[in-house]
C-alpha cells in the first residue's frame, strides 16, 4: 500500500491531485467466481496483490465495477472512495482509496493473510 497526498504513486511529476490523501492498493481479479469475496494473496512478499473474486464477468467493465464495490465493502469505506488507477482491461489492477482510514494497511494485511471477507452483502 502506497500512501501519498497530492500526488499518486505512478502519476507524472507535473500532475497533481487535490490535497486529498490517497493510498494505492494492488489487486488481482478473479472474474466469474461463484460468489464475491476479498481475501488472499497473489504473489509473494512486498509484491503480493490482494485477491478479489467477483461474480461479474469481464465484459463491458462489469467485473471492474464489482471489484471497486467489493474492495470498498471489505475495507469498510464508501464505494466512491475507491477508484481505478490502472488496469481497466487487466486482471491486475491498481486502485486508489481516497481519504483512507488510518489503519488501512492493517486492514489490507488482514485480508491478504486472513480468512476471505465477502463483499456486496454475500
């Protein structure tokens, strides 16, 4: 999880966001799952991505929209706080959490290492 204010990790130096704090979260998407859930790690060490399984198929952005909702629910933030930064057509995505809670890194670590959390009320 990368944290920053004003500029997102990976944004060109000349770009700036407002003074909103943001944290970047790397995820690996599994579209077409039997149910929506967030948990587990894809990869190892510092490069591990949070696994997000969604029931939506990877058609017309449906899976990406479902991922944003599921991650927001699992992290306990509002859906509008989670936005796609990179990977609209890829299983590997970078998401930004705007105005993240202070314990965001711990929440993500728990999801990566602990039992899966269900998103979207499932």
